[in-house]
């Protein structure tokens, strides 16, 4: 490999290095002035004539995540080894092999990536606008951080995207679960002093509080019950939602997952399968077996009868993922939700259609359900799912 | 003298101490020493992240101070704590002395009870107050809560610890800080950017052979090839918990301890020794005798 651009041969090694840092930044690595300073310092302690040494040194300093670590070698080659200024991105590399739809997705991803890298967030928004116009679907708003979060979930079929969905769900679940009681209990590892106990014990030591006792607010975790609509109209979203559901359930025994279309089944055990793709495929098979329309009302009714008594209480949050298109009369949904609500639980309805421009809950089922919901939110992008966090914490 | 060591010689020195480090890891360690920055190691369990700190402390002939992180770890168990009971007794004693002599002012008492004498040093404070620079191992930092990461930031960037009652304690000697993480949760960017980073992967075949020979020099080379080949093949299987280097060494010790010279000899015994490698019920079910034989046979 030719190394004409290598540090020693270029005049102004510090400028070249600065260029390299900018190159890394443009490709999504988080490097700042500190990294530059340390890289320059590091070059003094190693053999700068050896590309291998410089590569290793820069890698240790500039890569800060496993993801950047694997990407680094390509970026290094591209900059120093006459590899051209081609921008690499992990998504691009791993997706290119896929089918046509995948290709177009990864193309969009890398496009959005580039504009993000130029440091102009508005541009990134424009990009996703153009993209949605291309597909002739509703406008998605609120994509801030990275392309992938803003892409409509229908287009997300890659393992990375699914893993990301799972991660978002896990964070949401954690934020919901982390609840503490308002009261305090004695505890060895508490944060505050348990004055009552200290005073009582200090009687034995002549009024001197020799032994300090602590107290803490015990945890009162909520249990999450997730109901996912896998009917025909939701099919395009189902794989991502399944990954999301899996993230919610993860290893937490208190979380239960159910699938429904014309009937309802409990799938918590399948969801706890450690292999995401295997679990999703197993579930897809189950889901395909049913087909037909959606009977939300009847499914919720079944849920009330079979599972709610055992698992829904005042500390429960029931999350329903559905677009609200129902073949049953809407009164059935209202009745089922009313009954469920009486158990003291909180009900969240996540509707992928809500994120679309000009959406109004005109589906009769949806309109009937609204009065019983604690939260009715969009769920068409990962961003919109992640944005639920503050609401869920408050519930 | 350690500072002038190049990364290649560091790698050789470590190898002498029976730790085989990859080029990337050796360079990261070298930079961590020369730049005085903490080193964050990530990677699967059992690839030797913790071992490296032990090897380093041996190499530098310095003390190894280890802080094992866990959920709920707080400042009082990791950094410092006041010896409350002793302070209290001291106040009582000073009162009794004072009553017959003269009254100590509040400031004097204050300065007295919040002095070094009443400070209980926990690992992090201990690490920066040593005379000789120690190796500080902050193990499995991802297990600690996010708020604990915030405590670490001051230490990792400036090597100082602020104690409200006493002021700021500067490091008398800069420890070599190694942080390890298994990736059970994502670490904050603030922590990451204060550290150098290296991802420790499962070793390749040649490296793993070298490790096995370093750790167990007497092992029969044919058996060693079989062991490493089998473990490498096993890692490619669909397992919940892939066997790490530590497991491989355990297994090698078990096999040579049982006097086995060829792993394809007796399928039942071979299968029963897999307890060293497979650590969950699901993994055990995943690798029945047939699969074991296929894996064992494929490279003989």
C-alpha cells in the first residue's frame, strides 16, 4: 500500500492531523480538541514512520465506542492511505448486501448521515422531508439526532434497526419501572438518616448517637403489560414493534406481552428468548396463522377475562400498540377499556398513524377509546417512541 | 523508566508475565502510561480485561488497588467516609478536657474532627494518596449507577478529589487507571471522552495458543491444538454465553488433570468435561454429544 500522504512526508503534520480529526468527526466519531492534543502528544512517544504504530495510537485515543472501534481502520485507510475521501458508515457497509428496498434505505441513511456531519441540523430535517415526499407518505417530524431514529418504522427491517428499537424500549421500560415509594423504610444502604431509630439506639449510649441507621425509599416498580396489534393493517410495523416489545419484556419477570388481531395470545415466554431474530421469526409465524381483520374490542375483553385479574393492579401500565381500525362495533372497545380502567391501571395507546401529518382519530374504535386513555401518543418513528420517556415517568 | 518503554517492549514484558496482549491493547496501555490518561477496556466477559491490571501491577511492581463496582455503589464506599463514631468520641473527650482547662473554640474542634485522622480512605482516595503510583482497577464500571460515573469524572480528568470539609486533595502520585466494562449498559460520553479506549475481543487461534502455552507450559502440543480449535469452533455456535479465555484455561487444566491426551478418545468423558465451558442450561442443550463430536472431529 502506498503511503504518500503519510505524516512525515506531508509538510505541517499538525494540519494533516487536524484534517484527520475533521474526517473522523464527519464520519460520526466524537473527537474534540482534547483528542487532537493527545494524538499529537502520542506521536512524540511512538515511531511516527510506522503507519501501524500511528494507527494503533490514534485508535486508542479517538475511538471511544465498540462501534467506532471497528469503523476506525477504514477511516484511517481512507484518509492516510490514499483511500480517497469516501465517507464510510456502518449502516452503509452492512446494509448494502440486502434487497432493493434495503439499498434505498441505506442510501437515504448515508445521505442523511452526510448532511448531519456537515453540522447543519436543519439540512438533516430537509433530507427526511424529501425522503417522505419520495414515498408519498405522511410527513414525519421531530427527527433530531440521527437518520435512523427519524425513519418511519415501516422501513426498518435491518438487524441494527431492530436492535435499536429494542434498546429504546429497554430504556423506556427502565424509566417506568424505576419507581420509589413516598414512604421510607429502614435499610442498611439508605441515603438518609433514620432519626427515630438512631435516637432510640442512642439511649443505650448515654444520648450519644454512636450507631447511625439509614433509611431509603423502597422501590415500587410498575408492571408493564404490552398488547400488540398484529393484524393486517399493522403488519408493516409489526417486526419493529415486536423488537420493541422484546426490549420492554427483556429479563423483567413482571412484564407481560400479548399479541392480538382477532384473538389474543400471551407471548411473554417467547419474548424472553435471548435470540432476537429467532424470537421474531417464531412470532411472525404465529402471527401469520391468524390473519383476517382486527377485533380489538373482543381481544381486550378476552384480556380482561383471562389475564387482567391476575396481573393488572394499581401499579400496572397497560400499553396498547394499535392503529385503532376495528371490525367490531366501537362500543366494545369502550366497554372493555372501561372495565380495565376500573382495576386502577394506567392505559397508554401508541398509534403509529398518529405521527402522520393531519391525523385525526376518526377510526371509530380509536375515538371510542380516547376517554379512557392516560396517554395517546404517536409511535411511527424511534424518536417518537423515545420521546415518550418523560410522559411515562410522570404516569 | 517505565515511561520510556516502547509499546513493543511493553508487549514483550507482559508476555514474560504470561499475559499475551494484542498490538492494539499494548499500544493503548503504552499511551495510557505515557499520556497519563485512564484506559477504558470493553469486551465480552472472560477475555482478560481484569487480568491486564494484575499483570501491569506485577510489571511495574506497584500496588494494585481494586474497586469492584456494583449496583448501589456510592461515594462513601468508593471514595471516602468520615469516621463518625471516632469524631463523636473525640468531641466528648475534648468537652471533658475543656471543662477543666479552657473552652476550645468551635473552629478548633471543627478543624480537629475533620482532619486526616478521622478520614476513612476508600479505594479511590487511597489510590491517589500513595507514594508510589499504583494501578487502580475500576472493575465492571457499567454495573455501578450512572450517578457514580459522575463521581469518577473529577478523579479521572484531574486526579483530585474534593472533600467539602477539607478542600481538594490532589494526587500525590498519578495512578494508572484501568476501567473495565462488560457493556451491560451504555457508559456516558463524559466518561468515555476522559479515557483512552480499547476493545478486547476474543483472541484468534494463534494468540489463544500462545496464551495456553504461557499459562500451561507443560501441555501436550497436540492436545493444546485440539483444545484451542474446539473452543474457537464453539464460539461460532449460537450460544448464550460464549466461553472466554478463562474458561478455556479451566478446561485445559481439567483435561490435562484427568490425563486426557486426545479429546476425541472418549465422547462421554469429553461431554462431561464441558461443564468448564458451557455455563447455562440452554447452552448445554444446544451442544449435545453429536455436536461436540462434530466440532471435535472437524479439525483433527
